[in-house]
């Protein structure tokens, strides 16, 4: 009896071991098993009429993957070959699906468009997962990478927090969601559509700092710091906004292709494949060990099946501009232009709350700068003329020296001079930037105008009235006033948020450049033409009265 | 600051060559465009004149700084850096932007010269020379806006050099010296110009 009991106990022990082992073995590769089932189901379909994008890809035995080819560490073309973290991951995804990978080069500007047009089946191209993009395409989760935005510059530049960046020029990538933060902190942005161009511009000193994904900063910029900065040491100033990167598929493919890729990525995290890939390609990997633990956790095994709200999945970031009340009409107009004239343009500056606010603000500040610059020009010209008529020789000489200095100095240097002088007394702000711009534009054009008044006064052999002198010098005075209006956009150089600066800011986070710069051009042409017409009218009146 | 002055002056002189080069290229573009538009504009009442007028007005009204940014965002940059060996992308964009000014300005000069020629006043036709020189001097002064897009010229050099100085008063002094250097160059140029104009008028 005891023997039988022992045998039964032994058998039970064996059964527990075996079943436990099977359960353990099953849960060791949960994503692989689910993928197997999904692929089997899709493969069983009739290839003459495949249902769903996954079945279509499996029948075609080929998947078209949109990748970057100019992003060091992630997707870089060298000697005719593309290599990097994303490229290797793309090939592994194709392998696990049992199909061939066809890599299609994409850019940040066209990657979503190519996906929607069906030119690629999926996009694996440094794409941050944002709520605005979520509305257009499906982001596969788990995310395969994550990176904050870093700001880098020479050690000698003090820029350790946002307040240090006000008025400084920073090279930023076009359409980056985080650019909205730069515009909020009065940073003067230089926008680039390709990272290599941005680095080139930074090297050429188009900007004093550079902002990009931390992975790119470490993989490309800081690595080559010595060459880039001409011997000056570069350092990371600070980083912000950690954002997950996701693979994009069409919304209609979310339940088949999207799910299959999600299971592959989860398995790649769990097995440490992506972590090894990051080591091989020398990219930053702080996000990957954390994801490895997440996807090893049995609580997350079913996260992809349950819902998008699982704690195992990261949320998209929401930094997009909120639509305003005109959004519907603007979308209709954009559609109408596309349908009737085949013109594909966007007007994000009219449809977003922040965009519209910045546009109106920019227009108002531009008008203010133009009006005040004209006023300052006339005031400065009269002052130069007045002091040049002084009986005191010293005053005359001083006036002449100052006039010649302003007349012959480049406006950009004058703006910098004003900036350094005024910010020694006052804290930098929008008002201070506008004030400096108005004073410097006024002094430069006023010096020319004052010179014209002095020349005109010499043509009279008697004590002439000011109106008569103005009448003689009406042409150069008018030219100086028009020039003051034309010079006003230069205020953007020291960070005054006028129209050019505002629309550049809007472009930086919306990515739309064509309409933006056309609007700036049209706005300033209208402003200058108005000044031409108004000054023409007054010039005639002065001539009549003189 | 004083110990760095010789290095700064040397670099300034070196980079100032870019200002002169860009201004010269822009002048050539301006002369070509200005000659055509000026000729068209001088045909009073003709279709040519009617076509030229709005083009000249548009070019004159376009703020160069805005045009530079429009071109910066519209023109596709060259992919191959060896193409840029002779002239870089920012230089090219600056030349095109400044050409709006040079073409409109020189079309007026050409138009005036042709007008004097038709009137038989051949002496005043020669005033075209100081006027072209005046345009060139203005163009050299205007090349400084290239600092906003990274053109490697004297203003960019001065700003970069000042970035390397820790003390605000040193920075101020440096920018002031750069401005005085520019003022000296243009002051002398204007004196030459006045002399040229005086001689041509006297002749």
C-alpha cells in the first residue's frame, strides 16, 4: 500500500513537472506562439483574393519597408549599402514573417504620405509616436526605441536651461514636435529638412546650438565633436521630452500586419535582440533594458491582445497644436484646392490654436516694428540734422562721427551691438528685442536721411525753412523710410517675434513651408507697397506746400 | 581682448573677401538682369515697358532678408559637397536674394543712362559708372545679412569670435571694432564715389 502510495506520489510529481515544464515552456515564448498562429491563419487564405495586408504580404513574399538613409546609427547609406539599427530590425521583421524585405528610402516629410499611398507597407524611420500622427496611421506597439531631444553646443556657451536660450539661434529639424517648445521660449530657429544639412550648417555657424534626438546627438554629433566645432569641445547642454518611436502601418492593417509586427517587436525586446542590436550599432540604449523587463513580465504577455490602455504599452505624446474654430473651413478649403486645381497645400497657421495666435501676434509686432522704425528714422534724421547745425564745433564733429558710423555699419552688427548694450541693463524679452530693432533700424536709416537733409540745406544760400529743405531732400527721405520698412524683418535676427520669426516657428513644428513662406513674402510686399504709396502721397504734398 | 586683436583683424580681413566676392557676383547678376529690364523699361509706352514695370516694382518691394529665407526654404540644396567647392549653398542663396535689389537698382541706372543717350546728353551717360560703384558698395554692406543663414563672411566671423569671449565688455568692444572697420571701408568708398561723381559731372 505504501509502495503504491509512493508510486502514485512519484507519478504525480512527474506529471506536475511535465505539465509545469510545458506551461513554463509555453510562457517563455508567448509572442512567438501567437505570431505563429496569426501567420498560419493568414497563410491559409486564398492568394488569389487575400484578405488583409498581412495575407497580401505573405502571398507576395515581400514586404516594402520605408527606412531612413541619412540617419547615422539608425539608417545610413554607405558605399551603396544601407545599414543601422532600424535597417537590421527591418530585415529581422521580414525574416520572422518569412518574406523578403524591400527597403524604400523615406524622409520625415514623405514617410506618412508613402505609407498612405501604399508605396510602402510599413514605416520604420525614426518616427516619434504623437497623438496627431496617431489619427492618420496606426502605430505598432510596443515601441522599438525612444529618445529625448538634446541640445548641444560649445562648452563656452552658457545654455543650461530654457531661459539661457532666449534670443539664441538653434538649428532644429523640420517638423519636429518638440520645436513648439523652442518657439515658446523665444529661441531663434534655423530649420533643416535633413540632419546632415543641419550639422553642416551648425559647423558653418549658422546657429550657436543644435537640437536633435539624443540618439543622433550622441551617435553623430558628439562623436565627431572635434571636427565639427573646429577644435572647440562640444557638450550636451540639456535634454527634454522623452518620446517613444514606433513603426507605422495603415490603420486598416492594425489587426493583422500591425499585430504581427507588434508580437515580433515584443519578442525582440523580451529576448534582448534589440538590446544587442543597439550594442552592435553603437546607439544610446537606456530605453531598451527597461523594455526588456517589461516584455518579460508575464503580466504583459497578453497586453497586445487586450487593449491599447494596458500599462505595458507607452502612450503617444501630445504636443500638437489644438485645432481652432476655423479648422473645418480651412480643411475644406485645402481639399477644394486639391480637388479643383490639384494643389496640395496646408494652412496649419490658420487651423491651429497656437499657430493662429502666433500668426496674429507676428503680424501685429511686424506692423508695430514698421511704424516705429519709420518714426525712429524720421526722429533720428531730424536729430542728426539739428546737431549738425549746432554752433558748437565739438557737437558738430561728434554728430558727424556718429552719423558716419551708423550710415556705414551693417545692420546685423548694429543689432548685436544694441542687444549687448541693452541686455546689460535689462533682461531680454520680446519688448526689449523690438525696442533694440526699432532704435537700430531708425538710427541706420536716420543717418542716411539726416545726411540728405544736410546736403539739401547746403543748396540754400539763406536760412531756409525745414519744409523747403525736406522738399529738396524728398527723394532720399522717401528712400530711407521705405528702407526702414524693408529692414524691419531683420529684427528676427535678435529674436523679435515678428511675422518672419513667427511663421518660421510655426513651420518648425508643422513642417509646412510652402504656404508659410509665401504668406511672409506676400505680407511684407504688401507692407512695403503700402509704405511706397503713402510716402509718395506725402512727398507730393510736401512739394506742393514748399 | 587686446592680445586677440591681431588674430581677429587677420581673420576679419580674410572673411571680408567673401563679402566682396558675393557683392561682385550679385553685381554681375544685377547688371545682366538690370540691363534687360532697364532696356525694356526705357521703351516708354511699349508692351516691353509695361511688362518690365511690375517686375521691377516687385523686386524693389521684396525685403531682401525675407527673400533670403524664402529661397533658403524653397531651393533644394545640393547633395554633393564637391559641387559646393567653389560656391556654397548659403552663398548662392544670398547672391540670389541680393539680386532682387541689384537687378531693380541697376535697371533704374540703365534706364536713366539710355534716357540720357536718347536725349543726346552723352556726358551724363558716364554717370552710370559711379552709380554702379555705389550699388556695389551698398551690396557689400548688405552681404552682412548672410550671417543669419551661415554665410562665412566678416560679420559671421565677428559674431563667432565674440561668442568665444567670456566678458560682455570684450564682446561689445569686438563688435564695435568690427562696425568701425566696416564704417571705415564704406566711408572711404563713399569718398571715392563722391570724387568719381564730381569728376564725371565736371567732365
